[in-house]
């Protein structure tokens, strides 16, 4: 693929870790403003080159950096303010939506200790999430807010309250509106802790590991909806607002829609386990109303899943059957790779959607890189960088080969193939000098017509390290 080089133009710096970058037109305005949501609960916007505060919900956010001290060092966290979406008519109705981890909901987690599956021990492959009302990590909420005529945002209603088993895999950039259906799309991960060992992502009743469409037009005003983990625990009026667009999700940095003539190509990235990161594309899909899933479950029947998108997790990790990696005792330079969930890989092999592209945590090929975690996927339709026009751009947190300071993230791109085969990808070279500090590429965003790309960079992996964020525009 063609070599592309871009310039990173800094827009604003010394922010907390950005989780969402997108533009909208404010009521009473005529031009787009760039909005930035941070993990700790701040929302800013940039207008006329100045940074302004839109909303501060830090007091509503769970205390970050307080769980899982053994994961990438104390302070690392995947909770917080994770989703921000503006209603398609936001300019006129002022409605917007938030997804965040709720303050004061810290629990002990679903398992008492670190876990790794063992293909020789079936007990480790068939764990269940029991005592859910007490054994959980935190509660996530999805809320509708309104920007009032006096310029002050106010919370209107809660759409969902979700109990999450572990601190990680909650999704990021997790709320987006579909330009096809006008519905709010929630992308949520499998609940975390690795290998989806509670087997939530393929279970039709589990909310975890799905892409869900929410019809915000339907009247589901329920004071304090119950905190749930499964669709059949929801009150009927909320069930009727939901449909499942996709399952088999591990963790997901949002969904991107690219207009192509009179239809939309959807792009979804699935964060990998130990081997591969994957980007999927699809045009046609047939969401299943949650009420139908529940009826099928009550009859102990298989629902009609023709047209439902399945990314294959936990049986598949991108282009590979999900595997566990062990060092070879007789040769320290080599690894032994063993398929973990062979039966599930077989079972989902027919239903799963093959990825558009996969990139790997170890890649011996020239001009490639060893990835860590996919952090953003966006279509680019601008003409400013002609070599990228019509492509899908993605970011990885950090090159594996540079995981010692100073760390550098990766920018890359691929394109849709008309024959449906797995496509290659190419690294995008950047010209910015980050100096001696680390530069994790944590987020990718775009404007309304996808002619501009924005990159969020952070100097640390820890939510407890503050004010190390910079937002760049990706420029020719």
C-alpha cells in the first residue's frame, strides 16, 4: 500500500486523558465546534480557537485508578466518562447522551484472583458469573441530557444502568448515532479480565459484548431503571427500545459510518487478546429486537440470527482462533501457541464476520509494527490528504517494540476490498517530535462530514497522572 506521511498539528494541550473527540453544531450556531470528553468526567469544546467548558461531571465518576493494581501498574483504568453522542437534531433540540462509570459503585469484582484459561482443564473454560448483585466491579450508566436555553446542561433521564463484572472492557467512544436509523448505538465490551472467561459475548441474553441500538424516540421514562446485566432483567418499556446489532465483541473503540452512494459502510474495531487486533466492515445487517431474543430464550429456542453481525469472540481473535501463548521451556526464543476454545471456534466459524484487516502483536514483516491495543477507527472522506481519501484510518496505543520509554503510538490505514478478502494495511508516518516523553495514541475522532481527523495523545497509561493530553489535527 502507498506510503503516506502526515503532519500532526497541535490544537490544545495539558488536558486529561481524552476518550471522545467529535464535532457538532451548538444551538444558535452555524459552524461546528470540536468537543473533547476526558476520562475523569470533563467535556470541553473549542470555538474560535479557544477552549471552553461544556460540562463537568467529575463528581459523578467512579474514583479512577483504584482497582486492579497488578494491571499495567497502579493507576491504570478503563472506567470513567466513556461515551458522548449528540442527537442528530442537537442544534435544535439540545439533546445529548453520556455513558460513564458511576461514583460510589465500586465492588469487589466477579473473581477473587487473576485468571487464565487452561485448555486441559474444562473447569477454567466454563466459568459462570454468580452472585452478580454482590460480585461485580462497578455500575455504568447511559443517560440523556439536554442543553437548556440558558446554556446549562441538565440530566433528563437514565436509559440503562449496567452492572459490570470487572474494571475493564467497557468500551470507549461508546455512543454514536446511526445516520441510517437515527438510533443511538451503544458499543460495549465483554466485561473484562481477559479471554471472556464468563462467556458473555456470545450469550444472547447478556448485554456485555454487544452492539446495541437504542430508539431514543420511544417513551421509556422510568424513574431509576434497575441495575441489570441481562436483557431479560430490564422492564418491558426499556426492552422495547433496544435491538442487538452485533455480538462477539471483546472491547471496542466505537463504530464509524462511511457514506457510500446511498448506503453506509460500518467500521468496527475489536481489541485483541494476545495475538491480533481486528477491524471489521459491513454494509447490510438485520438487528434483532431484544423482545424477540427474550421470547426465544423463554421457549429455549434459537432466535433467527440471519443478518446479525457476529465478530466471533471468544472463539476467534481477529483472523485467528483464540489462543493462549506460553514460552517454550526448551527454547526461550520461541513461543508455543495453543487454541483455547476449539469447540467455540468451530461453532462460530460459519456465523462470524471475517475481519477487513488484522494487525498483530508480533509482526516480522518489514514496514509493519507490533501492536498493543486498537484505540480508534474512523473513515476519512476529505481531500486534504488525497492518499487517504475514502480509506479507514486507525490508531494503536503503542508500538510493542517501543514499549519502553519513550513510547510511541501508531497511526495506520486500510481500505475496503470489493472482493471481501482480508486486506493489508500501511503505517502512516507522522512528523511531530514528541521529545523524550511517552506518546500513547489513545483516541481518534472526526468532524461531521469526515473531512478532518483528530488524534488524542497522552503521556501516561495511568488515569491518576493528570494533564498530559494533547489533541492534534491530522493534516497534510
